[in-house]
C-alpha cells in the first residue's frame, strides 16, 4: 500500500490534546495508515481493509484495552 500525498490524518478519540500518547489514522480505499503523532515520519504502519474493519469493530465492542 502506498501512502497518497493527499491523505487526511485524524487523531484518535483517546487523544486529549495534552501531548500524551496519540495515534493518528488516515483511511484510504484499501485500508488505513496508522502513525504515532509524536513521530509521524518514523512510525508508519499500513493496515489492509479487512484488518482495519475488524480492529474498528473490536474497539467499538470494547474488546481492546486502551492502556
């Protein structure tokens, strides 16, 4: 998956704006890109569409611990 130059990054809803641990994601037609907001150029991960959908469903069901 190639990162398009026009992606729109969104911060995690767990981000409190106080400089804590934050993930940002950019949804694309083939899945999503995820990065660490403190190191956006260093820590980038591509996630396929099925895996991203399953991750989002697990978050909504409360199956993942945010800590």
